[in-house]
C-alpha cells in the first residue's frame, strides 16, 4: 500500500489550494494527538465522553476567537456545503410565513444556488465585469415583502473577487430580510465580515482536515432547522461531531489567522506575477478584480484552447491547477460564474497558491505557460 500511495502522489507543484489547501502542520499535530482522546460521544456522561466534550468545547472556543465571534454562535458540521445549506435554509425556514423567494448574486457557489432552488424561487442579481454585485441592486431586489432570505458571498470561489457585504448592510435590507454569507472561500484568509445573520466556512479551504464545516449563526438571528429534528444538544448540528477533526480545524484556523498578514502579502505579489504572465499571452482574458480579491487566486481564460486539455498538459509538466466551475469541473460544464461576468467560459484556468507555494514554483509556472498554450493552439 505504501508503494502504491507513493506512486500516486508524484511530486507536483500544487496550485489548486482553492479546491483544498494542504493540511497545515498545526492541524496534523493536533489531529494525531486528539485521535486518542476525542473518539467518544461528547453527549454521554462517562469520563471518555467528558474528555471528548472538553475537546469539542475547546475547538468551538478557538474558532470563535479566531473569527471574532461568540463561542455559542459556532457549530461544526460535516462539510462547508452542509454549513451553507443549514445556514441559508435555517434563516429561510424561520421566515417561511413571509414567502419563498431567495435573493442571491448570479455568482454564488452552486451550494447556495441549489439550496435556493430547493427552498423556493431564486432571484439572481447581476454582477459587473469583475464579478461584483452593486449593493444597491441587491437591496432593491429584496423589496416586495416576499423574500425569505438574501445571500451574498464574501469572496468568489472561482475568480477571487470580494463582495461589498458591509455596503449591503449599511444600506439595510428591507422588511427584516436576513443576509446569509458564504465565507467558505475567504474564512481564515480574510477577516470575517461583521455583517450577516449566518455565515459558513469549510476547514479544508484553510488547511484543516476535510469533512469539517463551520456554521456561524449570530446571536439574536431567527433560525430554525429546515431538516428533520436531531436529538443532539446543538439544534443547529446533525449527528455525531468528528471531535478530533474539529479540534484540528480549529488549530489550523488559529495558525492561519496568526500568519495571515504575512502570507497574504506574499501571495498577492506572486499572484500578480501570474496575472502578468497570463496577460502577456495573446488572446487571454484575466478575469476578476485585480485588487479587491482573495490574495491567493487568479483565473484566466485562453481563447482557442480547451480548458481540460490545458489543465492536463500543465499537469504533465508538474503543475496542478483547476479548470471550469469551482464546483462542477468534473462535469465539464461551462462556468456560470464566468458567464454571469460576461467572460469567456471555455479554456479557463484557475491558479490558487498554497501556503507553501514558493517564488520558484510560480516562476516555473509562468515560464511553462506560454509554451503549453502555443503547443495546444498549434
């Protein structure tokens, strides 16, 4: 088995951290230690259970401190998608008497779009060429008295553009409409928006283990479970929490927040190199806001080139990048985010730097990219 794993995990310059960040050393160390102490059901009363409960409470407190929220506002879920569904639909369920319309931006993650369609009638708000919603447009679309909830991401998963969540809340949503914020792409990398009745994050995006989501429901927000009841203590959760993974996710989040300023500055500069290298190639559209964006991510579309072939050829040369929609790349469907922005939806590549990505990694990618594009176009 060891030889098989070594064969599969061949050396690659990994440039797809927006899909999943490699496990942070703090998460690895904590996870290994917690596996021996946090395996019991934290809802029971015996000693192993009380130990697990203490670890779970510590994880919740650590996440709350890192995000600058209250510990009783934090719930661990089984994934970022589950946190998104529970956050959005829980706010909607508390207002089911108002209506079934869900206002969301045209560039929301598919988890938000699918939840909105499952609940009722989605009402999409358009974006500009860099993928940003005008706060006035979102607020205006919430008028009518039949809106259960509005959704606006903190930053886009595909192009990195940040949204003006605070601008929306400063204008004020009408009729008591609550705002759900998908913060999965930005949690840990950027300060959490102070606005929003509920917010969602995903641990594997910041270097925690996969299978841990974070749901923040602000104190005082009207939230009801939209799913069958669960007999757990935290009514916002479902099932048995993965205590060791939650503690590891918390450790990684604290470490990432502590080093955020330094890492973000370095990644901003490296991404600027990638943007410049891509823009220097003819018929390439570099999309997203060049300044108001996530520090580690850039997407560009290459005319006359199939995106999947481009990713495959780059992979053959040792560069792991992504193509297509951030959530449906495996289906080969064109990106609806790029379409909403009026950008080229084919031949697109998303490059996202990991915490350990070096200048040498980026320089090697920038050097290889023109030749790969020329070869495929030929």
